[in-house]
């Protein structure tokens, strides 16, 4: 695997520096190559090409065709690969390769201005991808295979087509374009990218196409993608999916496999477009699963400032084609639309569970367009402002009471969302938006926050002095346990009513078996 290559299975090291004498085999800094492409072409399998602290303006594209590590010696901010607005910075068309600690900027190509990848076990780690341009994938185009992108910043890239064309798409994936790749994007920031004209996926485009060969249609049978712990912020398109766009195929092919897209612990914030400014899902080849995600402060001029779901259900004589978008423990809040709703669904299926849809500056929280076929929203254990008149199936556990959001995310004590969700088996051991464990107090909360009344100070001696911020007139119960993950917590004394905004307690004669205390809100 690529990360195994990076950590252990290394062979020869080749050095690259503007101050080198360019003497093959580039075995030290003195004899270093002055050309990255030449050093890469000279490298054997499992080699490391190590770049000095410098800015390298390319005379040609770097083409990695065998297993190697391309690494900056002093971190991404200090080792810059510059395409000069003429060349793509780097292409990786092999298996077992690593890009580590580098900045790729000013690259230009038809696809993947900064980076193009097509292969398995490729790792892009601790890199900056900025100021690149392409028609598709301004920052990077991730083609078939398996690529992992970790701890990277993808910013200020552009997907731009100068000459308009009649077929879709025009310009897509300002930051990243991921096509049929078992890709993992982890702990990354995707910011201030754009796609124009008729752009789709300003920050991120995920695409699952249909292939035609020998009279048959087919799709990649194993494709899936994971986007986790990422910030997708302030990206822009002039059409759809300012932050994220997910596209499948526009054919009635019910026998083709679909592309699972898993978004976990992501924030999609402050993006702009006409439709689906935060998140846009179109056609039935992709199945997005969003869990513990925040879709907030996005702004759209058309349908669905936060979320737009379009044409993901189709039925004809060949059968049913459908993709259901799933939102679990998500917040869709503080989005702004000059026309229509925060969530707009047409010809599509979607399911909301344990989610908050609130404080959106729009005509309404959700709209269900029933003019098409098969359109259906389902909501369970959700907090939806204004109720749910547009939802096809609103099941048990829903509320339209104010969720009492503190700092737009967290739940104040007394929130009707605390301990009001429904538990799923996979939630055990997961974390909320702050990294705190779910499920707290036996039942999951609605939204991205698992509310815990935390102590402000602890003195771990025989006498503990603890203080909490609380809501006056709330009824609380102090509990203790041996660890924060302990299944059983014991009451300390009886329930009591808070008279002020702060509670201070002193616990004396503490048992050595008791290491944790918590304060539970019981009732308003």
C-alpha cells in the first residue's frame, strides 16, 4: 500500500535542489538534480525523490509512472512545485506512489490542473493544492483506482471552460473532481475554489458515469468514496453544488451498480451557487450518506440553499432506477436562499434521521415537489422549523420546537433535541462534532452535537470542586462513574433546581474508584 511504501519499503533516495550540480544518480544535496521531472524519470521502484526547500518552476509536467515517494524536505509551505500556468504539476499513473509535504500551484491542463491520479494505493499527504486551473478538477482530478488524500488544503483553484459546449458538463470540480475512485479524503480543507461557466461542484465533484462497450452498458462495480473530517468552505459555482455536487448517470439502467458516497463529520459552510449551494445530488448513479455533518451558512439564488436533490428516481418499462440520499445526525441550518427552500427535493428520494433543519433564511425549511414521479421525503426523530408539511412520510419522533442552538451548533441544556433521537447499532463508539463520544446518557441526541454538561474545573484530590454553566430553573442530577465510557453511572444525592447560570459543587470523601462526574439536565 502507498502508506507502507512511505514508511518502510523505501529504496534509493534521489535529491533535487536548485543549488545542485545535477550529477546522476543525484545521491546527495551537492550532486542533486536541478529538475524534478528528470529525477522522477531516473528513479527506480520504491525510490524517494526528495526536494529541497525551494520553489521549482517546471519546464515540463512531472510524470510518475512507477512506485516512488515524491517528498518535500521542509514541509508543503517551503517546497513549491509551480506549473507556470503552462503545465499540469504532476500526474500519477501507477500503483504504490506517494506525494508528501508539497505545494502544487499554477498548474494548468484540460483535466486535473494541479494533480491527475489514475492508479491504486496512491497517497497524497500534507500537501497544498492552490491556484491551479482545468476544465474538470481545477485542483486535482482523481480518476479510476484507489487514492487517499490526507491533511491537505485545496484552495483557490478554478474549473473553467473557455468555450461553451452543448453537452454536460461545462466546468466541474473547482477543487477536486473524483470519478469512480475508491477515494478517501480525510481531514482536508477545501476552500475558495470555483467552477464556471455553468459550473458544478465548486469545491468537490463526485461522479459515477456509465460506460458503453460492445453493445453493453456498465459501471464500476466496486466504486465507493469516503469524505471524513473535512471543511468544505466558501466555494462557488454559477449553477449547481457550490460546495459539493454528486452526479450519477442519466440513463434508465436499473441493473447497473451505484456509487456509495460517505460523508462523515464534515462541515459544508459558506458556499454559493444557484441550486444546492451547500450540497447537490443529481441522477441515480450515486448514493450519498451524510452523518454528523453540518450544512450551514450557504447561499443560493435558486432551489435549495442548503441541499438540492434532483432526478434521483426514475421508472419506465425497464424497471426502477433510484438513489436515496441519507442524512443522519446532521444540522442543516443558517442557510440563505433568495428563492425557495433550504432543502428542495424533486423526482428524488431522501431520508432524514436525528437531524436539525433550523434558522434558514428562506421561504421554508423543506419543499417537496410532487409534480415528478417517485418524489418522497422521510423524516424520523428530526427537529424541523415550521413543521413538515412538505414531507411525504413524517414518522415518529419529529418536533418543530426550538432546538436551542448555542453558537449555532451546540445544544443548550433544556433543548428538546437532547436524548430524543433514535439509536443505531453503528453509533456505539462514534464521536460527535466535538469528538465527544456518542451515545451519552443512553439515547442519542438530535443533530451533530451530543450534549454534555461539562465541568469547567476539576481538582482531583479527596475533595473535588466542580462548576458548570447551566440554565436557571432547570432541574439537574449529579452522577459519578469510574470512567467517562462506563455504561453505568450512579446518582450522587437527589435532583436539584438551579437558581443561577452557574453551579458549583464540592464532593468530599471521594472514593478512589470514582474518576468522573457529570451533571444531567432532567427537566426545564
